[in-house]
């Protein structure tokens, strides 16, 4: 879907490039997280895709078309873009904000109203309560949801996200990340996400590109990166606790055993991840948990050994 081919960006001819001969393939319908230390070139890389930043060298293809040769304004109208501070127009109502790109594309009013209602439902907001409000009247989490809705308004195939949840408090951030994952299950998009948060990259990314000094040092699935760091830099970047982080990639259902536990013990939902389950085991000073469904019925059990075998 997206291919960056030998892309370089130089801001100064006498300085090292911000992005250096980078080649990256983003499969259709996947989410790729770009991550690395400050100044590594991740935001520059993403912004070259919609030509907010023009590449110095190389080519960028979207759905087989070389977008470096076309009209950048037209290109941006067909890509969703979400930034950390949302960027909603403060003088416009929520309805007007969401409708901004469809209006530019010439949609009729009936279609815009229908699409706006669909999107507010998709991001979990009550359209009757929120449509006529202004951004200043919303919470940070609500504004971020509206930012996602606006980015999806014209139903773009590509969604670019630059630290989209970085300004939200940790509890709301986790909830929004989970909600965004559910949204992507319903509306299949190709997503490029820039983040400084490794946990966010692991949670949202189908693949992660770890960057250093304008180059990609490892590009793989979260499981592969946490299991087999490409070099010492990647190993240090993902941290000594990478084995614990890796447990978030698997649910209790992936490791549970049949039958009730041999002794009475703490319960855990089958949908919980194994990192959460291990924390419960440690808190309960137990090597086994009962796996329960939504009604509290025991459906199996989970052992410490089964977690370690993942």
C-alpha cells in the first residue's frame, strides 16, 4: 500500500541527513509504528508520506502511484492525519470540524450529516450532545476522539498519526488505544503511527520500525523485536524487561488449560493479557489462576509454567 524507496531528507547540505536512504513497505490494512530516540527522523519520515515535508531524494508510492509527482494538497485530502494536540479549528463547531474535508471534496450536505453521525458513534460520542459544541468545551479525550473522527471523515485508505495520544493522561490513553484498536477492526485502514512510547507501539502496531539517525535498524513484528533484538541498540531501546513487555502480546486464552484449578484461587478474564495475569499471580502469591468468563463462571485455569512457556 505504501512504499518509501531510498528516501532521503536533508535540511542542510552540509549536515547529516534527517532521513538517510530509507526504504519501508507498509502492507495494506496494517498499522506500522515508527519509534526511536528524539531526532531519529520518525516524524520527518511520516510527514514525507503526505508531503508536509518534501523528500530530497527517493520516491514514495501509495497504492502503486508515485505521490512525489502529484498535487500535495489533493494528496492530503485523501489521507487522514491525526496529531498530538488534535488541531481542531477552535472557531468551528464539532460538526463543522468533522465536515471540513468532505466539504472540500464537494460532498452534499445530506451525505456529510450521515457520515458525521456514523463517525461520532464509531468513536463513542453522543452526537446530540456534542455536535454544536466547540473544541474548548470538550475534555482532552473527547477532543482526541473528534480528531480521529475528522481524520476518518472522507473515508481515506491511509491514516497518519503523530503522537496521537501523547497529550492524554495515562489512564485515558490506555482506554483510547484500546478503542482505536476496536475501530480499526471495523474500518480497515493502512496506518502509520509515530510514537515515543514503546508500550503504545507494541499495543497498536502490527509491525514496528525502530529508527536511529535517520535509518531503520529493525523492522518486524512486536513479538520478533522483543524476542530477538537486531543489535545492542535495539536491545537497550526495548529494555531489559522486554520479556515482560512481550507478555502483553498474548491473552490468557492463548495459554489457559482445561478444567478448574486444583485449588481455590484468584480469577482472571480470558481476555486479559499474560502480563496482567502474571501480576495477579504475584499479588496473590499463587502459581495458578482460575480463568473466568463475563458471568464469573470458571472456564479453565492458568499456571505460571504455561505463561513462561509462551
